[in-house]
C-alpha cells in the first residue's frame, strides 16, 4: 500500500492529535503504567531477570541513524563520507531564540539561549559549500540516497509514501548551522521477524517509520561559552529507523539494535566504522516518562545504559514520593520570572562576602576571581540531595548537571550543598547561611558560584531543577558514559519541532524507481537464514552466516546442499577471520576485503565431486589463501585423491614403521602410533581419511588387535 500525499502530510502536521492513527505520532511520552514500583530493590544488571523488568514496567524503543554510502550529500553535491582535518575558513555564529511558526518559544531554544553560546564552524573547501552554511537553498534530493532508503523501507515491509515531503526538524544545539535538519518520511508502519533464540524470542518487531535525513556537524570541542564543529559530515544522508517501544528488557533492546543494523547492512550500501551508525534509545518505567539517551555508537553498550536509566527513573520517583509526603509544592520553589533572583526572592541570597571568608577553597578562590556566590534554599529537601540516582551519582549531581550545561562554568566545582555537611563549608558557615535564608533543618541549601549573570542563571536553574523533582522524570535527552551512567544533555524537544520546508516542493516517488528497487532488493537477513537452513545448515550456523560479511561469497561459490554447504559455511566462519587478522590485524568488514569466489570455488567443486575429502576443505582454503601466487589448480592437486594413493599410503606406513623401530625403540606403542600419525597423516590430508591412515599404522605397529581398517 502507498499513502496518498495528502494523507501523510496531514498526519505529520497533526501528530499531536491522539485520535490520529493514520500516521506518525511521537512515541508515547508517558509510560502506560502509572504505578511506580517504589519498593523494588536496586539491583545490579547481572542479577536482573526479565520478570524484574516487567515488575518495573520497563519499556524501550530505538531510533537508529545510519549513514548511507552515497557519493554526494543529501541536498547538495558536496562529496559524502570524506573526513577532513584541514581548515580553510571559520564561521562564528551566535544562537538566539526566535518565535516558532506557532508563536511560541521552543523549550529547547530557550535553554540553548540561556547558554549564550558562541558557535564556531570549521570549513574545508572540498567538503562544504554555501548550502550547508544556509546561503543557498537546497539542491535536488540525492536520488541514490532515496533509492537506498526505499530499499530499507521495502525490507521492513513499510508502507511507502508516494511523495517525499521535506520537513524541517528544529536542531538548536548549533550542530546544524540553519537551526533545522531537513528530513523526509519514506515509509511507515511495518514489521520484521525478530528471532532471538538465546532469549527464547520469535515474534515480530514493529517499525514505526523510516525517514531520510541530513547528518549534523561533528563536535570538536565544547569549552565554556564556545562550541566548535567541523562541517565535513554535515548534510550527509542518513536513514532514521524508529521502532515501537516494545523492547521489554535491556537484552531485547540490544537484540533489536543488532537486528536493525543487520537490515541496514544487508543493503551493502551503508557506511561502516566509528560513528556511521548511532542509536538513540527511549526508556521509561512505570510511573515515569520517555527519556532519550542519544548517540550510542554500539548496541553492546545499550543494556547497561538503559538498566541504569530505569533505576535512575525509579529513584527520581522515590524522591518525588518523599517530597509529596513532606508537603513540598512547586509554588514553594518558585521565583518571580523577572529580576535578579536574590533581589526578588527570599529563597536566594547573594553570599559572596560570607564565602570570601570561608574555608572552602574552590568557592573562596572563585569569589577572589571576581565571581558571584549565591545560596539557594530548597524547602523540604534536606537529605534528598544525597539520595543516589545512579551508581556513584546523587540527586544533587543529577540535577545541577543541568545548571552546569546552562551556566557553562569553566571552573569546577561550581556548587556545593548542605547535605554534604562539613565536606565543603564548615558547619558554622552553613549555620550562617541557614540564618540568612531563614532555612530550618528540613531544608537543603545549595551554594553556587559563577561569573556575574551566570550566577543568577545558575540559581534559577537550581530551583527549576528542584521543581522538576516534583514532576518526577523531567523530559530530557541524556548522553551515555562508558561506565553505563548517563548525564543530562538537553530538554527533550517538543512535538512541534517539525514544520514543512518551504524551499522544497513535494517530490513524487516514481513507480518506476520503486519497481527498480524491488527488482534489485537485497535479501533480508531472516530470508537468508531460512534459505541456509534449507541447504542443510543447523540453526546456529544459518543465523551466523546470514549476517556474516562473507555471506555473499558463500552464495557466489554456491555449494551443493548438505555436506558441501555445511563444510563451506564452517570453513569460512573459522578461516576468513583468521586470514583477515593475519593480513590486517582486523576482521573483514566489507565484501571487497574478502577472497574472491574464483579462488575458492574449485576447492568446493572438488569436494562435491568427491575428489577431496570433507575434512580437507579448511586446509585447502588455507593453502589457497596463503599461497596467493600459485594457481588454484596447482594447490588443489596436492589434496586431490588419485589412483596411486593406496600404494603411497602403504609405502609411507612401511617407511614410518621402520623409522619408529629405530627412533622410538622401547617407547609405549601408543606413543609410537601418535608420532607415526603426525609423520604420515598430513601428507595424505584430503586424499585418505585420517582414520584409515591410523588403522593402517596401528595394524603395522601391531596395535589394532585384528580390527579392520576403517574404510
Ligand atoms: Zn555542500
């Protein structure tokens, strides 16, 4: 089925309407279960069972961004996939908020504005033009990219749109100079087989949508108020595949990530290597809401990150429950929107003088540098700032990470709080601060210090963040760290961040193009797997081969069903990685790094014809790959069975028995047999079965007690 152009445009524009089920809706923001499992014990990842995640109400979904292997960028003719370090020019920009088309400030925009960032773009002549820098309207969309996206959509059984409607997605972190990303929906609502035997899973994975979009800049550095980007990657075509949030454990999520990567790779038209595929994951638990962890580069890293996020949400929900019990309200934390906070609210005091005379070095030095220190009273928060939210992270570090992002302090630390007691300020100073703020023992006090206006921003931010504790889980995007914890990145953008691109007319997808793509459609991994099982491979081998880089080589050689297919699959699995490592110290990634079918084909033909024995195949393949300058036929000849083999075995056995008598006189018969096998068997590998050689040797050494040699 293909959607009418009107239908999909309307569904995008009305994506907020919950009754609209024709097209795209953002993933449900709120977990459908509203009963947080507050009493569930904090458990490490390795102790968790699928039932535990069910008890937590855990759910997750994926957005996989995959760079496509096209010659050009998506909306201009600059080359795609070229990574440069040369800089020909620099462009400096400032971010400021403008009213959105709906007449409102976007939350993300406001936050970025609060940061007052200077954004620097590093340009290299060969990889960027005036389009990326917003001086020229977009050129026609890259057809190669459209075809690859259609191919992926077809593999996922998505409903293709009949026209591409280019939309603008707000992107206000500076990583796209225009402030928006051009994106076009290609297909929606489909599913793919999701079989994970090791997790006992055999079901479908629902794919919500697939879009084609532009990549953003590479970040080079982010220090203080200055963030620097390289523009070589900017505008490269990406697909974005979004699943429904039906991955119900961290390991299911990882398997889902692996499956989507396999789908993309099956096209053989996507980029590989660091940063070529990036995954965003949406996580929530019962009582919580969707939080997005951005830019995870490998699905191996997903399980621990989402496990930690699940418990972070649970801990924030526990803190909320406790605040509610204590009767803390949002009103008790609010400050007038205008004015310097310590002049307009009793919750904030400017305390530079007191800090100047304190014993706490970082704060004292900051004030001596000319920074402003202020203290914020959080009514009813005593003891909660040190409540753990993630391994090694307390609520205080959880929330003010945000004020860190917003106020951009260059010097760390930039805050302290009363739950830490005398670790920072002395108890005498905390008492003075409490008196100044009118705080009692149920309250917490946060001290922040930063240059001038930043101190005011930071103080407000502490109160905003504390207020969010009453919401429970603030809607935000987070970045993953190698230890499995996450840190605040930015506020989750609103659903209205998409609006039509006025520079690009709707682009009909020609039926002819769809037919051409279908005719050359790559075989999806699950179809491949079934085909290999049909050739006689067992489930494990079929699954492994279906996603192996050498699957194409296997098909090209085209072994016969049964033994030849099984032998070739096993040989490639063991020997290809070995030879690649030997040559380059790395696993093969691309088909062109593999040996070709002409080189290995004759060995399989000889196996099928019974001219070499099955156990010889891997040795023959080794020889063919090691002796690259020797013709295949000459290598193979050493392993082919021939009429004289029988006589030669007899002669060799006779010879070795004579030597055994001389060299191993007096040694146990088993030792002589083992030695003799080592001397004789390799020479006949492929031609005479090792068991047969062994039987003959045993007999000649007087060991086999009259047993007949195995044929
Ligand atoms: Zn360009």
